[in-house]
């Protein structure tokens, strides 16, 4: 990795396309362009380095397409084990007994901290190599209080030494572990043990719930949301993936930052999300791995909802790390978004979903100077290559962190 | 690149899964496994290196999933220029005037040999890094006799120094160039100039025709097929992509090795291909980039047709290089193939499509010892990760050619 010095100031510039979702409206492209970075943040944006208000070390990004660092607002990186055999069974229509989240829970509980940290670190390396500079990371494969807190602590240790910005989410309510007597009892553990401990240790920003058929109910979400609010943690939900439970509306009503999945969302749900600040986060990769319905991306965009695209990289339903360029490609092709809409969803939209609007996913003045120069000249490349666009240079807070 | 010595003999072995489409039936998996390689070919296959009929240098591939090198039987790598802007326009529903194949023809004609060779070489590097050891490469962006022959010569020069096995195809009938007075006149040039020159110089194995609405007709295919046969060149077709022209049946009737695309194929066409030795080659990547119908993969497989999966990497409708793992992932998810069917289609099926059955895409005795150890333990990983499976070690003719 090129691990550049933290310079006091740098003047990035190029003659290619600078795509930034923040230049008014949905998106805008500027060419040529120049950005002054001071103390890791964007201090000025213009069309020529000559116009910059102050002198600074120049960084010429040539003719490359430049975007804000991508934001992946939904991942589950803390797990051990491999479930490719189970995926192969599912794809031949054969049920795999003993599979699912609890199989990964067993593998994860059996792994020591060192093994798990190495796995998480490699997954963040893959994200960074794919131009993704902010990644939401969930616990959720530990499921006991001790194991969930272990996952959050471990994420904190990796984040402290990794260039990627990590946003931590407690997903204690991912499944009911075998030692719990019921889903209700597990929700009590989440509310009375996990949330207070995560908040007291500043181990998470958000609490998430897998609200779906066979997992947790909207009533469970209400209890967990109340505990999260009591402890100053934000809310986000797995919503309306397997069945239409009304989780999307519950999320909007309870002030969730984001409701994620939405494969089963109907027109009424679209209207509720369009009228709410809650972000609609779409995850096309697991939708196709599960051969499921695709979420109503066009309807959400046309109704004016704020839409994010995220990978949902996880153990069982999509295990692709560093997949955000592919996810943008799937957004353009399968979800019928324009290149600008999909790239906006993977930057500004995803930052909104993490309560980081204005800080990440944009190169507006005041934002973190997280930017990527791509091996491409036009944002249409994400669709045309189905995400086989590689990052040429990656910067986080103005510092070069290009892998390789 | 690790460019190992050509050893007289090597004994590959592992305790993971060896997936080989050739172990009888559609596919089979063996674990543990051992393969004796002599003079670049598979000499013996068994379950333990101890059983090998002769001693040889051992190569331990551990617990990794091992497959034959992937075969990409449909690519267009000889071009310059970038059409990502055009893709972005198409994805917003705006027609791009002056785009298409002729735009790439202008860029390609304007590029010198050195530029074009470097582009082709990088594209083959990406294929090799993605475990793809045999690649069919078409001309088709030159369109004049001189430019088409230049492309085939150039492919020959790159192939001579690149580890990937290259199969060359003359695609003079890709579009009608501006200097031709009509499609009929261009077909005459293909038949009377290009095919004889390509055959005389041993510059191509196959001739291909873009038989579709707005391009070339079945009548044109018949003329070109006759010229190809006269000169000892094989036939393959772009068939039934944009409209149902009957090209698939024409290919079967004329003895084409493969008919490719087939998005518009109907039940009658499925039956014809199932009863013929012509391979049905499916290209899911451009189908989704064009937001088109998907080809009837399940119907073809269920009817007993030989199916291949290929990338169709090209300038305008899918520009992903090294995309075969993704294509297998799209086969499993969007085309509803099993992992074994998709991997078989990308190895044995694609080798059939190139008249290389028994030589490539298999590790049966007598085949070229082209094999890949993947960063995966089960072939289900191709679907579960949508192709984000990386090659750990790659061998061509028993020689290590691992990139990196």
C-alpha cells in the first residue's frame, strides 16, 4: 500500500470528469476541476488549480474519472467459515439442513480473535482496493452478549489501524441463538444487555434488526428501537426482504436512518419512504443470489425517495468483498438506474444512510477528502463493465492509501 | 508473473475439491485427488499421489478448489477507444448519435499496432488473472480487408508471447463499413478477400457473422459459410440476439461450431439446437447491460443442448475483461443454472464451442494440463460471490503462470 504522509494541504486537479453527487440536484460533473484539501477536508472546489485561494502541493489525477470514495452502508464482515456448499445446494433447489445464520454463528464463535481480525482486515482491504472508503460493519454472527461485544471490539481494533472509515452497527437481533428460550427472550437480552453495553463502551453508532418472516417482528423492532433511543444509538433495519412485514413503514415511523433490502416493498411502502427522511437502501447482489424479486428502485427514485446502494457482503447470501463497483453496475442494469443515479446512491445516498451526509460520499466543501481516480474516463463504465472498473489511486482524508 | 520452468513431469495433488466436467456425466468432483502431467498434458488422474504410475515433481494445491482453466469462447479484444459515455446515454434512454461498432472502427483504425497490441495484451492479462486459460479472440473492428488482417496478425503476435491459448476468429461481417456500397458488397469482400487471405496465412480458425436485424441476413451467412468451408475455416455465429432471425437454425444446418447470444430463441429453436452438435453459447453480461431478455438457458439445458457460457467482452455492450468468474455467477443466478452446470458451460461446453473438446476445459487424460487453484473451497462460491472468486495459482500446460 502507498501510505502517503498527511500533508497540511494538497491541491488535487485533473482534466477528466469529476463526478460529485453534491454539485446540486442529483449529481453533476465538472471538467476540468480542482480541489483544495486542508487538514483532510475539502476547503475549496473550482475549475482550475490557478484559481485556488491558497498554494498547496499539487496532485495531478490527469484524465481519469474521479469520484468521492464509495460508501458501502450495509456489510456483515465479522464471521468465520464458508457456506459456498450451501449456496450450491440452494441453487439446485436442495435445502441444506443445518445451514443459515446459526451455522456461521458456530464457525464464528469457534474462531479466535486473531483469525477473525485477519478475516475482517482482508475484507476491508478488498473494499479499499475497490475504491470504497467508508464501510458500515455489523456484528450479528455472535448472538450472545459476550460474542456480539467481542465482534464490536474487534471491529474497533481493525478500524483503528485501517484506512477505511468504519461505522459499527450492533446486530444482536440477526437470529435467535440456540441458548435463548424464545425470540422474545432474545430481544430482552438485546435491549437489556447488548445495547447498554455497546453504548457505554461507545462500540456502535447504530442498532439493526433482521425484521422478517421467521426472524423478528415489528413489535420486536419497536422494543429494540426504544432501547436504542434511550442509549443514544441510531436505528437501521433489515426490512421487507423475504415477506412484506411492514418493516419499512416501521423504520420510517421510528426514525430509522435507513431501511434495507425492500425486495417485497409495494406502492404504499414506496410512498411512505418517499415522504420520509429514512433512506431506502437497495442490495441487488443478495437479491439475485437468492433468485428473489428485485427491489422497486425505479419507483422509489421516481417518487423522490433517497436511495442508497450497498453490497450486503455476508456469509450466506452474497459473499463478495470489494463489490461496490459491481453493485453500481447491477444498479444500472438490473435496477434500471442511470449511471449518475447509481453512483449517487453509492456515495451521497449511502452517506445519508449512515448519518454522514456532507462528510462522506461527496467532495463538497467541508467533506472528508476521500476520493478515487478510476481506470475509466466516464461514469458509464460502471454499467458497461458490470463493475469491472479498477481504482487507480485512492485517497482518504487527502492521504494516498492506494493498495498494491 | 510467476513463470515457472517447463518441467518434464509434475504430480499435482490436493485434499480439496477437484471439479472436472469430464469425469462422466455433466460433472464430477473428486477429493482427494492427484494428476500426473507429462509434456504439458494430463497423463494420469487418481485419488492419491502414491498411486501415480511414475514419480514426478509434486505440486501440492492443498485444500483449494481446483478446476480446469476457464475457457472464454466469445471475445472481441482488438479495439481502441472508450464508449462508456454511450453506455451512460443508453441507460438514460437517450440515443447516442454516431455510436456503435462504426465508432469503435474509427478509433481502432486510428490506433497504431503498438497501442493495439498493448490493449490486447492487458485484456489477456486480465483473463489469465481470472483463471481463464483459453480465449477466443475475434477481429471485427477493422472491417476493411487490410484492417481485419492487421487485427488477426496482431492477435497472432500477442498470442505467441502470452500464456493464454488464443483461438482466432475472423469477424469481417461485424458491420458494414462506410466505404462499402452495400451489405451485399461487403459480404463479397469478406468471401473473396478476407477469408482466402486469412486461410492462406493461417490467421484464423473460425469465421463469424453478426447475423441480426440491421446487420447481416441468413442469406449472407450462407454465402460466408460456403466460403469458409471452401477454405477450411470453421463457422460460428452471432445469432438471435436482437431479433428472431432464424440464425440459430441456420448455424445448426451449416455445421457451425457454436451459435452465440440466443436472447430471442424460441422453443422451436431450442429443439433444433438440442438435436444438433452445434453449441448454444450464452452471454448473460451483454444481455443485462443492454437490459435485454435473458437467453433460455434452462430450456436449452433441460432439452439436452450443449451449453457454453462466455463473456462477450467487447467495446460497446459489455467491456469487462477477466469476467468469466462473474459470467459463471450470472449463469447461476440470472440464468438459473446449477454451479456445476455453469462451471461445466465455462469449461467443457466452451471448449466444445471452439472444437477443443478433450483438449481444453477438462483434466481428463490427454488434455492440456491447464488448471486453476481458486481462493475458494467449493464451486458454489462462483454463485455466492457473483464471481468475486480469485485465482490463487494458474497453470498452463503444467507450467505455472500465476499473475502478480
